[in-house]
């Protein structure tokens, strides 16, 4: 087993750490406080070619694997959870385009996404959450166009994205088997942004309602085939879980590092609190949990890059990373004591942010079902 | 437009707490300190790239130093410089600012064609600010130091030169040498494509033999500056903490300052 980074990865990470430390991390508090989309951060990532990290070189990307993506995503999320999630959500559109897109679709959309455009993936509806097959939005073929009607909620990157993948029923009433995936560009007539959701954390993360009112989408924007939308979604989520897990990992690491630093500086009873066993054990648990979850996530990315079954591990990684992020950030607030509850310190933000990871991209309960399903089938 | 940028690799002393001097040898302990491009030189590289993108041409970055200075040159290539030359030879060891500017001058003469030579205003290790002007003198070209803005029109370079409380506008004919301040621009981060490309690019290494140099003018022999001693200044006085309410403390402070004729 080789745990060393390639020279290429080392060089890239050095530059990414620099930009994270100098630009992205210092803005994180303001981003959360103001709740404004961190445009400058995304521009920085775009200028550094990072938005196209996994996009093949022939479409203007860097053609890197998901392990490299994971290292990069981890640094970004550690510096600014919001920026990390925007970066991660992008993958949910890039990936299905890469895998299911026709040559024409790839040529048309991937270079834009590699350059500077953001993307989004929309499945969730008021009645289709964990029950992902229960999509009510419809797409009806009329001549050369599909006419899409319906609403999507909790859409990450929505409103800022230029390219969306939308899951809608071409065969309503037939559950998962009736669903199809479509590429929809911003500004398509009949496609508008509805309400903006007001969240407990990640206030600056674009998250909106998408409204389709007789939205006319060219026939060639169908991704894969009719009735294959559920498969597109599921495969996207399998890979997306690596990304979401990495986002949670970044938050956990940021919370742990903040707690470690504070514990060394904060003096009570005449000594830094890091000298007390109660605090030391908390820090030891944090570091151990982070290390363990890192290994599952890296392993799942490595398996994916090497074309081996990775789905179970991605699910395990997402489950564990989000729970570790929740635990570590909650404990970080505890290490900070009263100050930890105050907005001046970042740990309360990490705690608010961590909770999201136990919910998105399949709740922890769904992950356990997914994992159990693999286990029971002997896979 | 042919642009040359002279850069130096320096220890990263931004985190001063990490900088320690060995009390026996009086030499900086380099373990645990990474090497970076001198920050002002990053501004020079950025400006060179901007000028090239605006007026066309080529950016050549040169550095004199040990073999690990190659990393600094690679970073410059990753930012967008076109070519890099490392001037590296044991014969150059011990060069002071005069010998360094002589050696750089000979390297620039070997390159031959140039319109603008850019430097950072000074290096953060030696802080002398002498090499840029030294090169300009030895080449016999105009120099503008502490520049915060550059415009070029019809072979004339117009620069804003930062002074203590103001600035002056200076115009010179090309070719010329310019040393730049932090205010001139914000150095870009390397793009990943730039980084990967820089990895594959060749860095030319020139030794003393490759340059037309007078042996008496290089290295320790060519350096009139002799370093007698390097030491960490001792802190002689403890700080004093003034107690009391804000207005009492203010009164005490004013009388202290008056007493020491500082107010």
C-alpha cells in the first residue's frame, strides 16, 4: 500500500494550501455572516483551473482522478465549508455529463464547466427526498422538445449555476422506472429560480427552488435514455458521496485544528487547558476519528480511480465523515466553552455546518441501508 | 517586448517566531524554514507577465543561487514566465551585492536582447536593495527604483516611483531597469495547468564558464563586503506596564515620553 502523494499532487496541494490560507480561509467568517455567494473564491478556483479538475483534458480540464479531487476538496472545505460545498455540488453535474453524456453533450458543456461556469443537479422535491423515486416533475416529448413542468427544492448551486441536470418523469406514475435526466441551461424559457432557502448554517451556499413552467428543452438534452434518470441519479450520488464526505472531513479538520490551538492557548487554573487530561482525551478522539474517516474516503476515491467497486466505501465514508464532523465540531465548541458558543469564534459555525452533512446526499439512515444492502448481498 | 526578471530565493521569514540564529556560529538555522521567492520579486514576475500579455514578447526569469533555487524558477514558470535560467556555480559562493550584480549583468549580456529588466525593490533576507541598481549601473542603462506603476508607450517607460509621503512620475527610454514595490500589483496564484507545464519545462543552468566573467569579480574574491559578525541584538530593557484607569495611564505615558524627550 502506498500512502505517499505523487510529486504532481504535492506541487498542486502546496499552491492550493497557499490560496486557501491566504485568501479563502480569511474570508470564511464574513462569507457566513453576510450570507453572500463567495464569488471571489469561485473565481480564484476557476483561475487556478480547479473547477475542471476531473474533466478530461480534451474538454479543457485537468483530467485528474477523484483521489486528487479529494485532497483538493478537503483543503477548500477546511478553509471555507461553503466554498467547499459549491465545489463539491459542481461534481454532481460534471460527473454524469462525463459518464453519460454523448460526445456532442460533452463537447458543448464540459469545456464551459472546466473554465468557470458552475453546475447543479436537481432531483429533490417536496415529496421526493429519501424516497428519490417519487419525483412529480414531468417531461413530455412534443416534437423536437421536452416540456418540463414541476418544482425542485433545496437545490445547491441553483441560481448561480449555468448548467443543471434535472430529473423528471417522462413516464409519470411509474416510479423510478419512469424517470429521465435532462440537461437544462440557465435562462431556458420557462425555467426560473423560486424561493431562496434560509438555512441554519451555510448561509452563503446557494440553495433555492427551481421552477419549471412549460420549460422547453431541446430533445438532444436528454441524458442517456428515457427511463434511465434514476440510474443517472444513483450513480451520480455514489460518486457524489465521496465529495460530500470530503466536505464533512474538511469541516471536522478545521474544528479539530481550532480546538487544538485554543486548548494550547487558553489558560485556566494557571495552566493551558491542553494540559488537562479531560481536554487531551477529547483532542485524541478527534484526531483519531478524523484519521480513520480520511482512510475510508481516500480508499473509496482510490477504488473509483482504479475502476473497482467503490460504492459501499463511498457510502461508509460519507456516513462516517458526516457523523465525525458533527461529533468533532460539537466537541470543539465544548473545548472553547462559553467562547465556543459565541459568533466571534468559528467553532459554532463548524457545528452548524456539520449537521447538514448528516442529511444531504442521502441521510445517515439511508447510508446505513445502502451499506447493509451491500453487506447482505455479499458485496 | 523582451522582459527579464531577476529573482532571489529566500528563507520564508514571515513567521518570525520560526527564525532562529545559532548562537555559536551566528548563522540562521535553516531547518524547518521553507524557501520561497522573495515576495517583492513575485510582484516583479507578475508585472512582467502583465506587460508581456499587454505588449507581447517574452518573459525570462533568472536567478543566481544554489541548485535548490530551481524551485523558485519553477514557481515563476508556473505563474506564466516563458523561460528560466539558473546561474549556479561554486565559484559564485560568497558573492556580495557587487559581485552578484556583476554576475547577473554578464548573464543578461549573454541573453543579449532586452527592453525591461525587473527586480523586486529588495530581498527580505539581506534587505540591501542594491542588486537592481547595481545591474543597471553595470549595464549602463536607466534605472527607476521603488516603482508602484508602469506604463509603456512608444519606447518610453513611464513609472510612478513611491517616495515616503508622495510619489514622483519618471520617464525613461527603453531599455531600462525597474525595481518594484508591493503596491504595483497582486501576484497571481499559479494555475494548475501552469504548474504542470512548469514541471516539464527545462531550466537552463549557466555556470561561471558559460558566462564571460572576470574571475576576480565573482564570488568571495570579487566581493569587497566582508561580513565580520552576525548576531541577534540583545533586548536590554524589559517592557514596562503602566497601571491605572485609562486617563491615569495616559497621563503616566505622556510624562514618561516627555521625560525621555519623545513627546
